[in-house]
């Protein structure tokens, strides 16, 4: 990961038009560069309205400039913010002129995530907080915003640091007894090592639960909707989408996936693959979409097989052998939920004789759809509470899981009659290492580059 000291510049606001567009510059010392760019020096933290001029002296924009002296800034370096009018061509012109003027001072365009990386490297935020910035900006729901905000304010990091601290105390205890083997067991008993270890494990598992909920909020689930033609898949999709469909309209500039629809149920993003779109096609764009759908099926969290008992079509008639093909591609242990649609056409007696677990719905009238939603949430393990959920990533869950495994092993060593203090201490250390990777205290080098390269430019 490059860690350069040059001043960097980028447009910080979204591309496209807007009332205001912000250009951000960060560097170890921007005093001289500021004077070069703006033809005057600025009082720190005071908004200054001024004219920004092109090489020929003509005014490009009237803008507001604010100068922050490091370390009291976002990146921890000096930061200059230029609040221009928000037109893409205007911002490009201001950027171009800045780069010309700042060339001798080494001013360069920022890499993706470089502002946040500098904030991280200058200890303004830890790694989990840096990730929370990206997640906050990318958040797909209000609940996701709240979860990311909690992480950014350090709630997640504080919990992780608290665990690390408690494990450190335990390690100090254990390692200080290593030199006195004959007193080991007694010593640990007196210090209640086992109880303390159990308390740490309990805290870790509740943190894991919160993080799992947060991962659901952040990433949602892949839900495959399958069934024979005309069983009502599209109708159910529309019904589930309900009024939320407006929120999921595609972001400008991206084309909407034909057969993948994203909706929210109780704030959880559901990425639904309608298998009706999986038919063979000669259309190149469509076949790309189909390939992506098969990829999604391989990652499915849940499959719903929709049936229409009023039709004489059997499951196997789902587009020939599509059902067996889908079942074959599903990840191991992927839950499969069978749902009977068009219940409005069914005789009530028939519903009574069915197995009590059978889900009857009507995409047409909405009957049973709330029950279906509840069932979906239950299967994916959503607790129904957004409180305390931390917007966690796969990476965080992996670290928490590894840490829990090592703690468990250490418990075994501690519980053993012929206790091995060395192994006990080693497992504690490993648990601590994995926790430290969450906040970045202990991080393999290549990981840092991977994490920050996923940011877009200007962050
Ligand atoms: P798909 O091919 O599986 O996507 O099925 P559609 O959603 O296109 O529905 C096929 C037909 O069944 C349409 O005429 C729908 O109006 C009808 N339909 C869908 N769901 C219901 C339902 O719950 N009750 C009734 N009576 N008709 C339904
Ligand atoms: Zn490990």
C-alpha cells in the first residue's frame, strides 16, 4: 500500500450536478500551496468567499474556501476545502487549474480512498471506522445508515478494544505465572482465570450476534424465487416490493438487472433472483444477466419454491429440468421454503387438511404475505431489532469467529486437569491477534490495500 506524503486533490461530492460541489485537498503542509492556489492566505477554520481565476485572469467560480490545520482535520494533515458550484465541468476546470498551480508543490489527484487512508494512518480513525465511512456512504437503507453511524462513532471498535484489553489482562496474569510452574494451578484459581475467560467469551459471542445482525443489514440476503411458469412469481415479487419499489429504482447510469430485484423486508435488503429469467436466450446482454443469476444462486441464502395447487403442473415442469438444476447449484445447507400461492382460489377445507407448517399465500389479495415475510426473516436469523446492530462486514465476522475459536481452545487448556499454561497463553494471544485485525492494530499488509481500494475517489 502506497503511503505517499504528497498533497492530494479530488472532488469529494458525488458526480453530477448539484448546488454545491466540494473539492478537497490534503497534505502535510498546505500553507504555501493555499496561497499559490487562492492568491491569499486563509485564517484556519474561517469560511472565505473568493473568486477563483483561470490562467488568463478570468473568474471560473465564486467559491468558499476553508482551511483546516492538521492534526485537527479529517485526514489529520492540513486540509483545504473548496466549496464550488456543483457542475461537473466547472469542478473539472477548477481541478485542472489547481493541478497546474500546485504542480511545483507536488499536487496530485488522490487515489480511491486515499483521504480516508490518511485519516487511518494518522490515527484519526481505526480500520473499522474507515470501513464504516464507506458503508455509511453506500448504505442502502435507513437502518444501514444508523448501523454504519454507530460503527463510525466507534461503538464497534470500543467493544473490540474492550475485549482485547480483558484478554491482555488475562495474558499478563498467565504469563506472569509461567515462571513458577508449581504454583500455576493455584494461582489461576485464586485469580479466577476461568471465570474471567468465560466472561470474555460471553461478551465476544454477544458481539458476534450484533455483528451478524449488522451483516444482514449491510449485505442483505440472496433469495431465489423459483416455480413453474404462471405460478405467480412476478406477482409475489410485486407484492413483496409493495411501496418500497420506489426506493430501489436503479442508480442513474446503471442498467437494471432484468431478473434481479432488490427490495427490503423489515429493513433487510433482499436480492431476489426470479428464475423465470433463467431461460436460454440468444441475446448477449440477457445471457450475461443469466450468468450473474446463476452466480447468485450459487450464493443463495434461501430458496422459495412457489406452487399453484390449482394447476396440474408439477414441480418438475419448472421449465423442464430447471428445478433440479437449481437444487444442484445451491450452496450446501441452503434452506428451501415451499409456498402455495393462489390461496384465494382454494377451498378452505383444503387448507385445513394441509400440514400446519404449509405456507398458503395469495399474491393477488395479499393473504398470508406478512406470514411469509416473518418466515423469511426467521430463516435468515434476523432478530427483528436494529438496536445495537453494527454494520459489520464478512471480514469482521471472520475475525470474530476466529477469535472465538481460539478462546474456546484456551478454555479447554484452562479447564484441563494437567493444565498447560503455555498453550493457554498462546491461544489467548491468537484470539487477541484476530480481534486486533478488526480495528487494524494488527493487520497483514496486503489487506490494507484491498480494503481501501474498494473506496471511490474523493473519499
Ligand atoms: P409467473 O409466471 O410465475 O411470474 O406468474 P405471474 O405472476 O405472471 O402470474 C401468472 C398469473 O397468475 C397472472 O394472471 C396473475 O394475475 C395470476 N396470479 C398470480 N398470483 C395469484 C394469486 O394469488 N391468486 C390468483 N387468483 N391469481 C394469481
Ligand atoms: Zn487463528
